[in-house]
């Protein structure tokens, strides 16, 4: 539901255990600030009353659970007992990658056998190369500290999924290489923070040309300054080898025909307007909020000549 603006989840007895990890991560994405703001845990007792937004999702799945999904043992926080420090399995960038300081800070993490993005990425790093690893999944806030990043190469990783929020904060990113992975589509919201992106490499991915590919082309249409390559349909068979841009154009040409009878304005039925960015954006804005919930205009300015 990419156009969802508000989601109320409060007054439900949420059992905050491992199966809740995905929901909690989604609520904590910055762009989802109006989703589930007041939802709180009811169980286990050690988390009772805590907001879902305030819980560390990685902590949930470290707990041992019984077959019903409830944590075993004492349900309260220990007060005086000394708990062993958990072993950190996530690699550290300073030890896993080679860092070059001149002429700009560059981290070479390629061919290091990485299965996830390492922690401890320096704030002043400008270029990161994580190609030729096995990073199948980009998670939210993986690059949270890399505020100065200009170039990111994550090609040849057999990557299958990119979480919304995984690239959040990369406001200065200019080049992004996602080529030669296993991406079928890009989830809604993934690219929203990349305001100044100039080059996007997407070749070598098995893009599936269905409705889920629409977001990528919609975003590229709204950012005409981005040079992109490699957007070719791999499936379904009837679209194999076709450019994704052409598929989306043909898709959008067919859709408005179902709505012709419900429109009275002749300008809105002009086929030349169906594929413009303004038309797509207008349709999205109309669907964001039901008409009976929209705030009426208090006044209207009329200029008399």
C-alpha cells in the first residue's frame, strides 16, 4: 500500500516477539511517521506499554521462543543479574574493508565474502565498493551514518530485496550501481532520499514487468536528470526483451480506457496527457485521501481584469 498515509494500530494486544520484526521495522522508516504512532506492546510483560516505534527490532529475534511464539523464562527485565554480552556477528567496516584516505575517503569492500552491509561506516566516506559479495538483502538504515557518500557500488551480489529506508539519509549520493543482481522490482519509497542522484545502473537484473515495476519508472520520470541503464523486461515471456519504459507506456495507455465513461472533461480524455508526469502525479494525489475526508477550501481568489 504505497499511498497509505495513516494507519491506526492502537488498542490491540500486540505480542512483541520475533514475528513482529517486519512490522516494527516498517513503522520505524522515517517516511512512515504517521503509521502506528500509538501502538504499544501488551506482551511480554518486560515490553508492556512500550511503543512499537521504540523497540529495537533486532532484539526481538534474539530471544528464545517456544512453539507458541512467546519468550521462554522470566518475562521481566533482570535487575541485578549480570547478562553476558552477546557476540556481534555483523562485520565491522574498518576490519572488513580497505580504506583509502587520498584523494578522497574510499572504502573497498569488494570480494570480501560479505553477507550484509558492515557496521561502522565512517561519516566522511565518499565512495564505497561492495561489489562481488553475497549481500542478498539491504536492510533499513544500513547506510545510516554515511552522510557524505557520493558513489555506492553494490553490483554482483545476487541481491533480491531492498527495504524501504535502506538508502535513507544518502542525500548527496550521485552514483548508484545495482547491476547484476537478482532484483525483480524496487519497493515503493526506496529511492525517495536520492534527490541529487545522477547515474543509476540497473542492468543484469531479472526485472518482472507487472504493476510492481511502475514505481521505478514513475520515480525516473519525476527525475529526468538521472541517467539510467539496463531496464529490460525478463518476464513474463510476452514482454521478454522489451524495455521497461515501453512496457509502462503501453500499460498506461490501456488503463485510462476503463475510465472514459466516468469522465466528462474532454481535456482529461486526451491520450497525449495519459503518460505525462503531471497526469500520473495528479492521479496519485487524488487517491491519497478519500474525497469525504478532504478539508474544504475556505476561500477562493478571483482576479478581475
